[in-house]
């Protein structure tokens, strides 16, 4: 597995060299774009508008547009020059309770693997697990500074990149007050409890991808795509009736 980042973790005067490995992967079935009349692949070319020629990857540089048709060019060396040693390491500046962080802030997840200082690594992991705390730090990956959280899950030390507060969209949601009956609330709570059980991630998989694979096989064989049967929908309008029927079909587990 390719290393996503090499660096170190620092908290207090403790220094731990580490590698980061991306913890997730995409498993979606991908489709190519085709030209409808001939069913051949659509290709995208990188073109220079001024020279009107196709541009190779080694001819491309990064430029910042500071005025109309005016750019300053930045090389990889330029980006590295403005990084301080602090930017190149994960310096934990504070610890917070895990429940304090709203999941909306989490972006990507990485596995943290020590490349030295294994005892200090084990100590940090154990202390975080025992206190149920998360370490908060900042570090520069590539050309972007990232807010990150270090946490323990399934006996692994993980790093989550996080969105900064100004990257979280503020959506105005109208607050409408409803006169809820206590009996309705009690039934809703009972339904929640009836459907409550431990989270087992292995129970969940992408069912639509399975249907898509079957449809692809049918298309290859020249067959019509079969339409899956679905249970008829219950036409219940009254909220109380809907709650009671839900409890009937979802008894306690």
C-alpha cells in the first residue's frame, strides 16, 4: 500500500516518526463516456488557448492569477520554502472529548503507522483510549494546511483531516414549531428503542452495486434488465396510525 504522507507526531516533548496510509477506498462501478453514434471513448485533451496545441503533463506549471492575464508561477520548491518545520509535523496542541466534535467536520481518514518511537506511539494510543480524548493539530499536506484529529478506533490510531469552520456551509433551515403530543413522542421513542442494536459494519454493503452488476451482466447477454419486486407502500396519512403500524411491524429486537 502506498504511503500517503511521511512525517512525525509531536505532543509535549515526545516525537514519533510516522507514515500515513489512506484508510478508505472507493468501490463504485465506473462507466466511461462514449460518443453515441459510434460508441467510442470520449477523450479530454489539455490544450493551451494561446498556442492552440495539446500540452504534455511535464509542460504544466502552477500559476496564480493576480490580474487580468497575469500570473506568477510557483514550483514545488517554492511551496516547500514557505513551510516551517512546524508545518511538516503533526503538532498536537490540545485534546478534546470525542463527543465534542460534530462528524460534519470529518473529511478523510488515515491509518497512522509508526516508523520509530513505537513505545511512545503505544503510549499515546493507550492514553487516548483510556481518556476517550482526541488530539487536535494542524499540518500541511501538499499545498494545503489541514486541521486534523487523532483518535483511537478498533485499537488503531487514526488521523482524520477536518474542515475548518469557514468551510462548513451555513444553511438556514426554517425552524417550525409543531404541537407534538406526548403519546406521539413516546411511540417514536419506543420505535427507536425497538430498532436499536449494536452497530455491525459488516452487515452493511452497497446493495445497489450488486443490482448494477446484475444489470451489466444482463446487458452483455442482450437480456432485458429485470425489475426487482418491491413490497407495496402503506398509504397511512395519520401520524399516530403510522407510528402504531411501524411498531407492529418492528417489534423489539
